[in-house]
């Protein structure tokens, strides 16, 4: 997967936009992708302070694998949000 493919899926499924390489707003439940000083890709779901929520931080050797995890987390966040909204009704 590449960034363009991810963005197309995000649009088609009406998912939240991830924060990719510092572009976007880091808010609670944002899915963040960053490259570290060692060339690895780091992905996490942000908490209220922008840090990694729980055990969501994962490190990948390839961008493709990192983007697959970004998509997985975006879908999980959306499912959780919908469950909470259904519960409140």
C-alpha cells in the first residue's frame, strides 16, 4: 500500500484523516504515522496529549506495512466511535 491508496480508502470509507509525517491535526484518537531517526516507521493512536494511547505504538521496517496498520487503526477508531454513539442513543 502507498499513501495515495490509503487516502483513497479513507475517502471511500469516510474515515478520519490520519496524521501522516506531521501533516494533520493530532487530536485524541488521531492515527499518527511518523518516521524516526533510524528510518523506521512508527504508528500510534494519540491520547489527549498527543502521545501513544495504551499499547497502540508499533514500529515497522516498511512504509507499506505501516500504512496497513494505519488503516487498521482508522477502522478500529471509527467502529469504537460508532459503538459509543449507538450506546448513547
